[in-house]
C-alpha cells in the first residue's frame, strides 16, 4: 500500500538560502500547474496569526484547483522556542509559566489536534528560520508514518572541529556549494578561486550567491573564473555584515556591534559614515517590512516603493526574516536614535568614528 500524499510540511534549518529557494519553487509550481496564479496561495506570519486562522484557510476548498497552498512563517519556532540553557536544573511548574507561554502551549495543542483533520486538498507548509529541536511536538508528530506530514531539513554542513558557540562551516561543503552556484549561472570556476571567494565573503550564502552571479556574468562561458577576476570584481564591503551589525544593535549588544563595525573599517576600508548610512537604510527597510508583516495589505504597496522595487527576492526574504525579530516600536526607536547620530556628525558635533561608538553604547543603555 502506497503512502498517502502529505498535506502538511515542515521546512526548517539554518540554510535559509536553499529553504527560501524551495519555497519559491513550490509557489511557482503551484501557480503554474492550475493556471490560477496566487488565488490558491496564502502566506501568514506565524508570530502574529492564530492557529485557527491558519487551519481554517488550509481547510478551505481551492478555487478551480485540487490544492490550496498555505505557507506559515515561523509559527513552530514561536510557539515552542528552543529552551534557554541555565545553571542547574529548575523544575518548571504551570504556575511559574508566563501567560504568553501558557497561551502558546494551548495554541500548540490546538495545532496538533487540527493537523490530522486537514483535507486532501491542503498543502500547509511551516517555514522555520532555524533548526527545530528533535523534541518539538509538531516535528515528532510529522515524523510518524500515519501523520501525512513531511519534514525537510535545510542545513549547512559544519566543520566537526568547530565550537558550538562559534560554528564554522565545512570548507569542502562550502566550496562545492560555490562551484554549484557558479554552474547554475552558466559558468565554471577554478579551485583556487573558489577558496579565495569563500575567504573573501565568509559564511553568507546570499552574499556568495550574489558574487557568483556577478562573476559568471563577467566571464560568461568563455573561460573559468580566476583569482584575478575575484580581485577585480569582489571588493567585498560589509553589506553581508550589515545584518549582523543590525542584529547586535537591536539586541543592545554594543560589544559585538562595535567589533563588527570596526572590522568593516579596518578590513574592508569602509568609511564610518558609509557604515552609518547602510545601518540607517537597513532599519528604514526593516520598518517598512515589519509594517507589511503586521498588515499584509501593505505588501503590494511595499514592492512598488523606490526602496524595494529593484531589490532581489532573496534580499527581501532576509529582511522579512530579520524584521520578525523586532517589534515595530523598537525599530522606530532605533531609527530615531540613528537620525540623531547622523545629525550630530553632519553638524560637526562629533567625529564619524566616535559617532559609531556612541551609537552602539546609546542603544545598549
């Protein structure tokens, strides 16, 4: 007896580049298969949408099709986050749980009860920003033979010698990934050039893909990409690093933010004002994306704005991923502080390097 077609899926893992690519491919196949475009496709932010709304949408009859696709971003991670490690073993009681935790536990139970009721027409995908722990209740249920669920892990391969608190990617895996992406763009690359490119850009698949596309376009299929090509085209500045800087600033981690900003100045030759401009722009984009996540009606308008019209899809995906980690009020508070720092530089009240230090320390306080 053949296994029934899955009606719900879990995509999770730290390789968000390939996870997002798979989601785009699923959407494209769905839209093309029945010719109805996005009429049978719904996308939800799992941190703000109820389980009831997600399930009711998945249970709706599709329009002129045999399937309805529902994509939920980050719900499983939000409802059952990875437990924080602490010193000693503390017994957790129901009375000690915060109201939000009790609410999430109830929502998780409701989801587990609803998943077996999904109709054959449902294609419900949970897209998670990290690797779910093995003990996650929904993950465990999905792995059961009769669950009609399918789990797909998108993971980068780690160097077995790397530290847990500072993971290092396996160099052979990363080199093979670069070669494959270059081939995807219709070119080839020398082995030494792969190593140089990996060292130059670092552990950022989005940035590496961008460089692969640029280099492939430059050389075409006439010859392999060489070290000289990388030296000529990949003057890598901290656009990839900007996500890490923003993350540190948002958390009030001044030490990490300062380390990243000063490394950008010393290693990449970026000007302090240039870094501040990129940070300023990043938070402006994050505010717009956060508003669109809170009100999906703003999504269409967002893509028509000057900031987003020419942004590639992978960059928008990364912005969505990061915007989910910040409440709108916090993003607006940081942005106002950025404007104050920018004004102080341009009026000569502080030097540009000092301004970066004040920015980091000011957000940490």
